[in-house]
């Protein structure tokens, strides 16, 4: 890219124990990840460099103490761990631009939806250590659910490093790449299903006479508490659901209505539809 000059940011000699992290793209998801890394003190802000075409998103990074640039090549030259966080249609051009600067010392991690590891490896130099992650929106509040897969040149060391870093932003699991589209249908899109359910839950309380703001807060806390119990007890959802039901009580009457509305089948269909769409997008 024209106008890439490195004079304003002196090259720092990198110690083996230090990690220099770059972000090509500085949108909301990338910002959520970097906040998690900084809050968990996984990397100092001074070791983070982010690029974007304009200052629109970079101002927030500067407020965190991170370094910024408009030059994607500079991010690669100054970093060992490089996150790709651009829009999917922009990524091929970005990879062509940074390819000459990518070397054996780099670990390249893509957050870009619909771009396979095979495509990333084809567009980057042979032997590049490539990993692909799929986060979801709650990463921005460090409560995300993320999965990642590694390319043929990324080993256990790179996978362990990435998992250690991303665990500061929520749940992080290594999976086969074929699971990434399923994760999109389950969790990436799934947060929207939960928001819809939360809205309906609160509106039910409003219908019965509770003020909307209070109903919304209680609905959100109900979802948070239920999710926390699932994670911390390790119990199957059906077991916990059964614990709430008493014979002839309020909950079983309510669940009967949800069953009549085919809630479970509808949600399963939603996950299937979103997964299939993610697969289609990857082929475009």
C-alpha cells in the first residue's frame, strides 16, 4: 500500500519471551479480542499494533494504549502474531499486499468468516503457520464462545498459544475446521436467537403488568444465571429443567405451551439454516 513509512515507529528488537501482536482490521470483534488480552494482561498494550484505512475505529485502540497505523504491511513487519480481521471481500487483496512480508516467524490467525484454511494457505507463502478462529459477539464483553482450527503448518505450540490468549475472551475450543460453520449456526448466529428469546420473555412480563425496563433486566439475569448453572454444574439441560418443574406447578404448564409451539424443533431448524448458509457463503 502506498504511503507505508515506518520511520514514525522505530523497530524494536524482539526478545524471545515477548509477544508482538498485530491486527489487520480494527473493527468491533478485533476490539473485543484485544480488550480481553489487555484485561487479562496477556500482552501489554504497547506490544499491540492495529491497522485500518481510517481513524474511525483506531481512536478506540489508541485510548487503550495500543499503537495504530494505516499500513497493513507495517503490522506484519512489527508483529509475530498477526490477526486478520477484515471484511471477507477485502481479504484476498490484503493477503496479496502482505504476502511479501510474511515469514517463518509469523503466526497468522484469521477471524474472517467464510474463508477456509486452504484458501489462506494458498494465498500466503508456502509453510506459513495459519490458524482460523470463529468468535461471537459476546467476545466484546469477554464472555465469548470461540472455536479454532489449525492449518497444516501450525503445530501444538501455536495452538496452545492461541488457546491461552483467547481464553481471556471466553470459552475457547480447538475443533476440526468442518465444525466452524456449525459453530456459526450454533453460537455466532445463536446469540441473536437468545436476544429474540430474551425480548419475548420480557414482553410476556410486560403483558402481565411489569414495567419494561425491569422485565428486561430480570430476563437478562435469568439467561445469565441459567447459562452459568449449565457451565458450572456440567448437568444436562434436561436435568436442570426437570429440577425446576414441580408436579402441577407453574413451570410445567409454561413448558407445555412452549412444546405446543414447537420451540425445540424451531430452534434446531434455525441452527441448521444458519449452518447451511455459512457453508454456502464459504463456497462463494
